């Protein structure tokens, strides 16, 4: 290999590397979560807290579906039946909800696990979120569903309740019904769930940063801020005379 060829080749590689660095102008976070996951709600609030404190490059969020329990019947399960089926008794789970309530208060969430709470199959909620993503309001709808499910104890398995919520985003009852009955949307949601399971996501919330780094669970805001710093390019606070290895200008 001649010196001339080597130098040209090396310069090209430097140009490509510098271009890649320059293109890293945002932090992309893919969040895998389920509406029925209380820690996903806590994790959402903690991430938002971190983003508010962050003063670096922009952060972009994209939500992805997950189902903690795809076997819940369409009519749902009342609180005591669901907890007993899942944990074998009520004593342990009800103690767990107390810890969740305390964590929720710290993040401005009012968890309400009263007798009227109903466990639902979340596939249809993910169908609505799927289309909301195409229309640009998935984050807002995710927040709305979580508040309705955990705070307001709305039964998110009835067409009337879901149509009422979607009307807040200017959807007609007919459009809501069409989305819920569209098998192709349900299939797309299931495929997306399978994709992230194949990538190793088996519990939620799960945060994937720049498609390389994973954060599992509802971590404190400080953990997210540390991750942002690690994946961000160097922040130049002052510039002076220097030599450029690509152009050769000094």
C-alpha cells in the first residue's frame, strides 16, 4: 500500500467518523412498557424529571408495547380475583401496593388500588396507542391511560369508556370502534411485542438508549441523567486556535 493511498484512505475514514459524531445530535430512547404496569408509570415520571433537568442535546422518546398478562379475559378481573390468581393470596400483594403508593406520591401519582379497580387485557389499549403514534399523540395518550387505570379506576375494557377518552383527542366513537376491531392493528402490536421479547426484554419498564444501552426498571432520575451524559458527544465550551487533521488547516 502506497503512502499516498494510505493517507487518502485514512483521511476518508476520519471524515466518516467525524460525520457520524456530528450526526449524533439527539438521544433516542425506546421505552417498552405496559399500561397495566405501575412501575412503568413511575418510570415515566422519573424519566420526565430527568429530561427536564437535562441541558444537553435533545431527547426523543418512542413508546413500544408489552403485555404483562395477555391471558386476562376481555371482561377483565376484579382486584381480589386477579391478585389471588397471580400471587396466591391477597396479603402480600396488598402490602406491595402500599410501597407503590409511597413511590407514586414522590412522583405526583395517586395510585388507587381500591375494590373498584379492574385488571384488563391491554391489547386493545396498545392498538389505540399504535394509531395514536401515527397521529403524533402517543405520549399524551399513554399518560392518559395510566392515569385512568391507576388513579381514576376507569374500566378500560369497555367501548363507552374508551370512546370517551379518545373523544378528548377528537376521535369519534366510530373511529375508536374501528381501531379496536382492526385485526391488522392487533397483529402489528403483537409483532412488536414479540420483537422486543426476542431482543431480551422480559420485564418492564425497559429503556433502550440509542439502540445500544439498556436500563431496566423504574430507576431514579439521576440514573437517566448519568446515561445521557455517557452517550452525549463532548460539549465544547470554548474554542481557540487548532489544527484540523482532515483539512490540514492550522
